C-alpha cells in the first residue's frame, strides 16, 4: 500500500471509532444465500475473493462493494432473421439459461455481464444457424442448441458466466415457403400412396393367379366357392341373386348351334 492509501485507511478507521455506534449500521452489510459481494478498497479488489453469504464488514468512505446474483437467469433472444446456407430467410428465437459461477470475474472482467451475454447470444444464434440448411434447422434443433451452448460457454467463460442451457423456441418460415413445402409434402404422400396401391394390386393379382391354379386342378372347388358365395348373399337378404353357369354345361349347346 502507498502512503496515501495507508493514511486513508487509518483515517477511515478513526472515523469508524469516532462515529460509533452509528457507523456500525453503515459498515456491516448482509448478502443473501444466493448472492456474493465483491469488495473494492480504494479502487482495488480486496483479497480473499467474494464475500458471503451472511454478514461482512466494510470501512466507511474507502470501501465499496457490488452484489452478484448466483441464481440461474433466463432470457429470450429477440427473433433473429437468419439467411440459411441454402439461401432461405427464416426467423428464429431462442431462450438462454445462464448463471454466474465466478463473481469476481463477472464484476472485474466485463462491465455488464448480463447485457453482454444477451448480445453475444443473439450474434451466436445468427452465426450458428447461418451454417445450416433449412432442413437441418427444422430437424436438428437439439444438435444446434448444443452447438450454440458450447460456443456461448467458451465465449463467456472469461466473464465468469456459465451457460447452462440453450433452447430454440420457434422457427418461422415465409408463407410462400410454407406453401411450397406443403405442396412438396402432399406430392410426396400421393406418390407413396400410388406406389403402395400398385404393390397391393400386384400382390392381389398373384393371389388370384394362385387361386385360379388351385381351381384348375380341382374343378369342384369352383362349385364349393359358388355355394359359399350364395350363403354370404343370402345372409344379406338380397332380392336378386345372379346364378352363373359353368362353361362346361353351356359349351355343348354352343357347339350344336354352331354346327347347325
């Protein structure tokens, strides 16, 4: 300590003694369980780190202190218009959770750690999303959030700030892009439906072919199938029943008419 600092310190102690007990109310301070106090004496940080929780002592006139809240703080990143890698403009907003883990660095190394973290979060959001395609932004939100959290945590570590979580809330697309994506999805669904229908027809044709082979080998199977069909029709109480005639019965009559 310089000579001036020693004189100021001694004078502050004398002032504390002279104004006792009134000075007690000015010199003893209390911080809560979730707070820490960084004390400055004549502009220099006092050794021993941040004080708290509980009561601590400062000398009048030469000591000052700053409180730091250690609880987790959340804030919404304002919606950012981002140009993706495939040249699509999207509007994205996110929410950030952070807390101070080193009160000394949060006070000494940065003027306003909360405001600085907010500005850095908005910039990082644009930078991270600018390297992704639209499909990746829509389908890989968790990976993008983790990447953004890592980048923010590395940048805010010298400030004594720990970024705990990053969540992308919403991705807004232009209306024209929404209509184009809806039309693409509808066309894709129709194409899949046609393919599925064609596969069903193919399987049905194969089953009918196998059934016809079985009936060819045993002609009585056709009569049994016809009787089963009549049973099904009669259960529905229909007034009209179509009676098919086998070609084997009709064929001799057709041949006789042809000879005549």
